[in-house]
C-alpha cells in the first residue's frame, strides 16, 4: 500500500500538478514492487513438507542453529529455482534434545499431524537408529545429515553423512605414516562411538605392528574423566582417539590438557569442527588432526556464496558438517524430484540413487547401491589460533557400507 499526503494548494493548477506528480510516484512505486516480487508463484497445495529433527537443546545444542540454517538456506535456494518439481518446500522444525525417545515422538507428530512428506535430521546415532526403524515401518523417506557408523540400510533411508572409511580410515592412515601405531580409544557409551571404534579397530588390523592398548566408554554427562586419563597415561599409547559426544567431548579435551597428556600423544578426531573449538583453549586443541566433509576454509564459489547467505542470518554464525548435511539432503531431494518429474514418494526414492548435485565443496552423489554419498573429505590440523590447516583433500571418496556393517 502507498500512503500519499496532499498539501493544501492555492489554486486548481497547483492541485493538478500535485496530482500528476502523485500519479507518477504511485506508478514508479508499483513498478518497483513488481520488480521485487518473487518470480515463482505457488498454487494452493503445491507444497512439499520436510520435517527437520534438530537438537536445539541438550548435549548437542551448539549444533542446532547450524542444522537449521543449512536446511533453510537450501529451502530458499530450491524455492527460488522453482521448487521440487514445481512444489514449494516448507520446513517443519522440531527440537529432539538429542534424545531417541523425543526424536521418535517428534517424528510421529511430523508424519501424523503435520503430514510431512519426508524427514531430515537427527544428530546422534541413537536418534538416527530410532527414527530409522520408525521410518522403515511407516514407509516414509528419512534422510540423515550426520556422519555415523554406516550400518543402516533400508529402502526409505538415504544419508549425506560420512561413513567410517570416509572420515575414520584417513586418520589411521595418517598416524601410520607418522610412525605411530599404539592406540587408546575413549567414547561415549552409545552406538556411534562403539560402531566407530569397531570400524577403526578393523582398519588398524591391516597395519603391521599396530596395537590397541585401551578402549573405554563413559556415560552421557560425565564431568570427571580423570580415572580414564590416568589409564591412558599409564598405557603409554602414542595415539588417543576420542569419540566423546557433544559438550562432553569438550570436557574430555580440557581435562586431557590439564593432565598434560595432550602434549604427549597424537590426538585424532572426526568431530572437532569450527563450532566446538571456540569453547576450548589453544593448549586443548592445537595439534589435533581432524577429518571432515566440510570446512569453511574450502575455497569454492558455492561455499563462498553459501557463507554470504549464512552471514545474513547471523554474521557470527558458523556452519558445521551437520548443517552442511542438512543442506545437502534438502538439495538432493529436490534434485531427485526434478529428475523424476514428480514428488510421488516411491518415484523420488527410485530417483535418489544416482542423483548428483554441486555441493558446497564439490560434487556430491547418492549411490544406488548404498544410498550414501560419494563426496570430498578433508584432513586438517587445528592450529593454536583455532583455525584449521589443510593437510590433504581426498576427492570423491566412495562410501563403504556392507564391509563395515555392525551386526
């Protein structure tokens, strides 16, 4: 609406001039509004509803906004390009608190009440496994954004998250090349650490002379790792590999540094990202060797454009690989719908396998056999200024599933 205020004129001529100027102003304003209007119009009901399961609270709350922003930026890009086969993407956001039972409750709400067409999200593997079972029983598409054990396979499950051979094996290979072969593993007591450590141990078996000197698990919410750290120190292990989830991982790292163990070992990780390390000091993170499918330093036009969009949400926002996974899944779904020329669930599922998109760091492809993604992986070292220095980039790493599947 255009609001115009008329001035009192002394004669009719002045009034006509004012009216003429006003008409011109209105025309210019309306033209500008038309130019700014969206180029895509949506018919009533032409919507795909995506249920996003995100830990806005709980042990992984620091990742919540990153996952939300990743999904929302992908939604905006898809809608600006015409939608998923002409349908507008709408996101339904729910907080899982990183708890499996809560994730299942929210997923059920999304399916039954919100009538979502697919589910995207969860962060912890405990949540992922629980929602996986639900999605398979209810035959609803579920797309995982998170690196995990790589053990899940089902018709309605697809994953942009990395598998052990993509992010864990490069760490073992790096340590081997550095001449270090004795390992101590510490994990949170649930499926992701146990499955990841099992996969790492299998890979270590292929390294002549390599040994695992210890393997321990701590419950969620552990605040005192001192007894575990004393055993690590007593073992004289050259390498420590933690799979300690969320903020518990930060607590472990702080105490490892306080005991002076950080200076004595090579620490390998696949989950220390640019969101977690601000909570730690340089002494607690410098020298950590980390793998990820996403770092903000990756220099591609797509990543640069993405970071500019992210800054509009919050100029201090940082993207994690979990948020990047949300972004990829929304984009992969839309690409598959466009390829299938329909949003029919079964036809989109048939189309997803083999679908490729240009991701933030390069080409990303969902394989037909594993329904997991071929993507680039990066090995980096954390510096004292908390930046990540690239050691090596691995291009188009194919996921391995059956070989490392946990029974």
